[in-house]
């Protein structure tokens, strides 16, 4: 799906790091590839779902052909079950920033996970590791419909800071409070110096009209099904764990339900599209509140 954007590639710096954020299906990866090809740089993933090796089609990871056109990093490098967090992502990105500071290629960091960009540009508190038993308790609570109870248990400053409509964010905050006795907001207030400051990067925020984005989301999921997304899901049924981080890929839960005979393919298709549109809405809300200083790049309907 080609995009028309109000961005002159010639005006993009050839040496400063580039950050590209935007809602799902807005064209972030395509823009990153264009910049890398025309202005240079290594493309670094900032999407929490595109790190998993089990999903290429369902998370719209760059294709092998696209990966051959520019250097890509941190895409599909983790097998299901691997330990991964925003802190681990930040540590994985650090060598690319260090290499750039020493004269190497600049990173083009692209993705839709707002917490990754917040950690990168605002700093990240080193929260102590959370015991596995607490994480398992949280998984079961969330699976059994305990989201509202987890929200009620949070401290006030944390409730005001995080996206309460995002179960993964609520679960993480609950785990931190339960495991450390201190709210996540308190830990974040003691964050470290940012790895990259906004004053030393080109921070681009893709914007597209909601109606146009909804159409793009729907068309993209149809293309995913045509490309074999259902077969990709079937290959992972033996290890399927709905509480696992890798299982959060939009559309996975719905296609698993279809594979189990609980939904028709058309029902799974429509529910997955609706889930993706809701996810995009949460991303836009985050961007408005946390990325106001980023340069807006308007994406024309297509």
C-alpha cells in the first residue's frame, strides 16, 4: 500500500538518528526503508511484536526482499518464550547508538510501541526483576477477568500515568507494585539519563485521518490472510499460550479461535480488524499525549 506523505526526503538529515512512530498500518516501515535507501542508515525495530520469530506475516514484519535492501536489526530475533522487556530492548538498541556516536551508520528507529520510544528519549528506571510467581499470578488474574481489580489496586500516580485501557500496561504496573512495594510511577520518576535526546534526532510522527487508517487496516489484514497468516498461526498452535507476550499479535487470538472451530473465518477476520482499529486508536492517544514535540508527517489517504 503506497503512501503519499508531506515529507521531503532530501530534507532528512543524512547523519542524525531518525525516530519514526505512528499507528499501525500508517506506513512507518515503508518510510524507514525509503530513508535508509536514499539517505543512509540502519533500520532498528521499535515494535514489541515484530521481535518474535514466529510472526512475520501477522505483525507485518519487513519481507526478506525489503530486508535485503537495507540493514535491519532486532526483527524476528526472539523465539517464543524468550524473556524480553522494554529494558532489554533499550540495552539492545544502545550499541547502535554508540556506534553512531563513534562515526558509524545512524540508526533509523521505527515502530509503534510508545513505551520503547519513551524509554529511549526520556530515560528508563531500572525496576528490579519481578519474581516469576508474581508474573504468573498476574497472568491468571488477567485471564480470569481481573483487569478492573488490578487497576483498583494501583497507586494513584501510576493510574494517572499509564494507559488503563491497555491490559499489558496495567499488568506490568500491578506486577511492579506487588513485587517491589513501590508504584511504577515512582520508579519512572527516578529514571536514568535518556540514551538519545530529542534535540539530537529527527523525530517523526505519522498522522493519518482515522477513517483512512481504518480502511488501510482492513485492507492490510485481508492481504495478510491472502499471504498465509492463517497457516502462520496454525504452525504455532502446539505452543500457543494466550498469556504469553508473543501471543499478543493482533489477529492471532482470533485466528486461533477459528482454527479451533470457535469462529468462522469471516468472524475471525472482522474481529481481528476491529481489534487492530482499537489498537491504532490507543496508539494515536499515546502520540497526542507523549509525542507532541515530534514533527508531524501527514499521510494522505490511499
